[in-house]
C-alpha cells in the first residue's frame, strides 16, 4: 500500500475506482492520502466483504466520499458511465485482461491504472513449466500489458508486483518521469 499511497499523495486524483474492495482497507488508505474533495467508487462481488467494507468505511467517517458497490467488477465497468483519474485493480486475477481493457474506457485522458499482484508471489517469473492456471494467465497478461502501446506501462517488482499504466495524454501533457 505504500506504493499506491505515494501515487495518491503525488497526483491527488479526484475520482478513483477500485476493483476488489475486500474489507475496504485500500479505499481507506487512499482516502487518507487525499487532500481535496474526492470520490472513491469501490466494487466487490462478495456480499460479506461489501458489508464489512461499508462498516469499516463508516467507522472511519468516509461514507460521504467512498461508495461501496456490490457487483462483479466487469459488470460495473461495462455499465458505469463515470470516468476516473485513477483505477486500482486488485481482484480476480483470471479477469485482469478484461478489467484492464474496460478500465481504459473508463479512464480520463490524464488517467492512471494501477494493477496489483502481477508477479503472483514471484511465480510469474519462475520456471516456465510451472503449470498453475493463474500463473499462466498472469504471464500472458503481463506480456500483453507491457506491449500495450496505447500508453506507458511498467511492472514494478514491489511486493507481488505492481503494474502501472499511464494514458498517452497523461504522458504527453505532463512529461511524467515514468519510463519503460
């Protein structure tokens, strides 16, 4: 969470979408690092997780700025009309490719997408004969992600691997220090 906290502190995105709420921890960390008025929409397909997250968000007085939705991430991305400055994806790894492609459609011109767990405990970069289906899916996704020319992409070897996508307009207008 330190990495995402630093991104939030530096860029102060006003509208954030999180795919994969869990207990609301990430949303609360992001909220604590935002200075100005903001909105975080967070979505999870687990009813117990959504209930717990709503309780945690209420407990820390962020109910007015964090909206928790009970829905599948893909469905939410397909139906929402909202645009976001930052989209944080930490959900079902087998669906990362779909989340990513749909997220780019919901991203503002100057937006950032952050994806967690792209190295999956280091297994993605281990011996290619490793047969776990999730690892194979993430290997393919990582390759596609790094070869996406619609913006700048990079995978940081932090924790379980963090991918960052900067929209082309963001890179061109802000001359960000981000490099492949």
